[in-house]
């Protein structure tokens, strides 16, 4: 199929039209070449816009905002009920077990750092080098970490983990951390098989679902993971909240993540002048301080909206958009997509690529300034993985004005439930034009970013 036909097919297919409106869909942005255009938000793997429904739900609740677990007044009681109902809604969304705990946090990063702080003494952690830094880095503070090489296939991922676990001390605690979908390539990881391998060797497993939960149904029971973490800001609920859900024992036995009100049940003075504290054994143990009730409510609202829309339909639409990008650029040899498991591997709506003869930061800047398209460039907080995919271990991102094939950075385009098909079509046209004709404006590096040079002529 030609590029024009691929884009036209997507635009003509009613099943590809957005079923869930998002905020910002009509925002106009200026072009450096003159005029304005509707912004095409194609960096949803970083932060997704709020669903209109989430925004409406939050706005309806806002006048009734009150303290949670801290007041006898009507608004406080209403807010407490709303907060705890949100916890139940999210637990249902994740298909948690009856005795699991669900802790509201600030983000996926916060959730995994919480779990790292709760690891039992002597715990060994196994993590692939392919992980986002949020899942790669927290464990070094808490115990011994084994970093596993990037696999070339899902089967090799399972084999690599099994070999590493077979060589460990079988009597000590162990934890495996794995992503559900790569934030770089979008590829789906064999979570259920990795969980089976972990449990067969007496280890537990935590799933980083930051990129998975917005795109596919996540079942703690079906995947048989011990914990799952994700962020609201990627789940169309950007109000500063995240989730850690799973086994209660390690969380219950750990010191509170933060010490303060809400985490404590009783505080008494001792005869020697000190204080004794009894901490909660529920999720409140790790939710000290006034909780982000709006953030929790927003996540619950998004979970309901996604569930009602149906993940099968959402995934089918997303796959059509990804297919339009790949088919629309298939005859552009300068464009090379990045992949661990191969071009045909199942993936969510995330694609990373490089363009021969272009510095990726320059290319991304031109997409923004000349076409009103927002993508991501760089190493995507997954430096070891991107460097492996680009075939280099060291190097910088280079300057933005000149072709630099050796610069170690890439471009990422990512879609979501609210992405209009026209934005994907515009992206394909823009990439083809930039490759064929070059940028129409001059660019320079300012504070490490490639920006249009407005000091003189284009």
C-alpha cells in the first residue's frame, strides 16, 4: 500500500475515530513559518492529555473538596468516601486479589521506590537493562541487583531470567522487575511467562505497567504478578497520582515510606521522654500526609472510562494508527524504526525511529516548529536500551544544525485513545517532506535543546 493510500485508509475507517475525547484537542499553536495549526500531541507515552470525562468528574467534585480521614464534617466525610471508593475502583480495574493492598502514590517512579524501600533484608533484585530508569534505578539503594542483558525475543527474555534465578541463593528473598510494554519500542513483554519463571524459583515479580495500563487490560490475577505500578499522568488522569498494588506482607512489614499523620495509629510519650508509634498495617501505612484525593479520583474516573470503552476496541484502533505510521513510511529508506523483538512484534502505540542524515533533536524541533507536531527526542529515560538499539555505548546528542548520523538519540511518536487520525496523517506527511526537502527554517542549540533560530532569516 502506498503512503497516501495507507493514510487515506485510516482516515476513512470509522473504527479508527477517537471514542474518548481528551482535553486540548482543539488547541492551536503557532508555526515558525507563519500561521497556526491544531496541535498534534504525539508524545503520549510521556504524558497523556486528560480525558474530557476525567476533567468533568474532577470539576464536579471540586466544590465538595475536603480533608480525607481527618474530619467529621460533611465534605470531609464525602471526600473520604470518594477516596476509598476510588481505591476500590482501581483495584477492580487491575483485577487485584482480595487480600492485596493498593497504595496511592505520586507516580510509577514513586511506587517502585516505595517497594524498593520495603524489600526484606537480603533481597536480590533482577532487572533487565531495557527498563525505564524508574524501574532500573531504585533497587540499588535497597539490596543486591543483577542487571540482565537485553533479550532479542520474548522467549530469550524468559530463558535469561530463568538462568539468572537458577544461579541465585534459593533460600533468600528475590524480586524481579519487568515492564509490560517498552516505553521505547512499544513492544509487549511476556509478563505471564516471566512471572511463572520467577515463582518457580521462589522469587516475586513487580510489573511496571506505566506503558501497558493505558493501552491494554491489566489483570494481576491472570498475569500472576505480585505487584503492579502505574501513573495517572499516562492513564489520561494527569493530576499527580500513581498506584502500587499487590501483596500486603512486604508493605506491612516495612517501615512507613513517609513518617507522619495518617500513617500512624497512635503516638504516645514514654517515661524516658521519647515517643512510641504504632503504625497502620493497611495501605495508610505508606500514605502519610493529606492524600491527593483529586488525583486518586481522577485515576478511578479514567479506569472506569477505559473499561467502559473496552480495551479490545481501543487496542484495535491503536493498532490501526501504528500500522498507518509504519506503512506510510515504509518506502522511506532513511527512516529506521527501533525494535528488540522484530518489526512484527506485538506492541502498544509507541514507535521510536531515527532518520539517516538527521540529528534526532533537529528533526523533532522541525516537526514542532514547522508542522505543530509534538514528539519526543532523546534517550527516553532508558539510556542503556536506546544506546543498545542505536549500536553505541558512549556519545552525546550532538548539535542540532547539521547531519550527525552518529549522534546517540532517537525520535519517539506515541498515540493514545484521543489521538485523531488526522494527526497521524499529518505526521506521516511531515516526516516524508522533511526527509525529501529538508527543514524550511534554521535551528540552533540553546540550553541543550534544538530551537528555531529567530535571530535572522529562516
